[in-house]
């Protein structure tokens, strides 16, 4: 019998619905939830507070690597209401600004930063298992995961979701800027030399463009070996 804990890797581009899906799958299966993007965002937030921006020279990169090594990031609460703190300060909302999103994409391309985050992610999830979402979870962090899902959606649908999310949070979002930022991030995340975004070997590709969140969650849960889930197509 396989005694390893259940580990579900959910990778995919921004706006594909990874977070919402991963949270709900974690609740459904009673597993911990790990948002690895929040770890890169936390590095970006501290970097921006230190006056570092997207144009990083050698000293700037070294400073970011140091921030990553010293990062004291913690997750608390159940998957639906998870809070993120850094050095004891609740930064859950601060991690979601467009400026932090942009810088997170830049700092996550630095190999030493990735190495440090990957080490921590393995430490956090290896013992308990869980639903882990990110860009490299199935390809690099947990290639032996119980289930690897590559969750994607059309670029238009992804822009629409990001835009709606920003507006719902009261951010004065401009459609064209959201679209341009997403194109830029997609390009950087998928063309960086270290761990570019791509489906892992053996990953199941789920396109959420025309599915509701409940349908995506049902589809993912149905793919977990040994778990019986309701057929999403039956009422
Ligand atoms: O999923 P997200 O938007 O919160 O991720 C923030 C940034 O971090 C994004 O540009 C991709 C990057 N990231 C990564 O490189 N590897 C991960 N495992 C998770 C996120």
C-alpha cells in the first residue's frame, strides 16, 4: 500500500482559477492548502518596501536573495479564509496589489530565490501532503505528486477574472492595463530559464474557460486516485 500523504499539484497561469480551485479541493478532501505564489509575493512585498523595483542590478538581486533566505512567512486559518503573515504582520491584502504582482513575477525568476522557496515548500507539504498550487509544483517541487493538474483558461477569460477580482476589491482597474500586465507576466513566467511555466509530465490539463468553479473542483476531485466524487455532469 502507498503510505505517502495525498499531494495534489495544481499549476497554471494567472487567472486560470488555481487559488479558488485549490482551496475548495483542499476543503473537500480535508487537506492542507499551500499557496506558493504567496511566498514569492511576500519576497516581492519586502523587496519593494526596501526600495527595490523591477529593474534589479547585481546588488538588487543579492538583496532580494537575502530577503528570501530570511523570509518569515506563515499561513494560518482554513483554506477558504487563509491569512498570510510576514514577520508577524498580516500582509494578506498587501500581497495582492498590482505592484506586488509585477515584482513577484520578477523575483520568482531569480534561481536562488526559487531554490529557497522550493526547499521550504517541500518542507511544508512533504509530511502532511496537501493541495499545492503554483507554477512549478508538478514539474519541479513535487514531480511524484498523487495528482498533477495543469489548470488553464483562455487569455480573455483570465483577464476578465483578474479584472473582476480587482474591481471587487475596490481597485480602480483598467481593462487594457490588466490585459497588458497579464501578457507580460505570462511571457516572463513561461520563458524564464529556471522552471518555466509548462504542464508537468503526466499532468492532466483542465481548461476552466467554460466551467464554473464547482465544475472545476468536481473534475479535479474526480481525478484523485481512490476518491469517489459526484459526476459533475449529473444534476
Ligand atoms: O500565483 P500568483 O499570481 O500568486 O504568483 C505570483 C508570482 O509568482 C507569479 O508571477 C508566478 C510566480 N510563481 C512561481 O514562479 N512559482 C510558483 N510556484 C508560484 C508562483
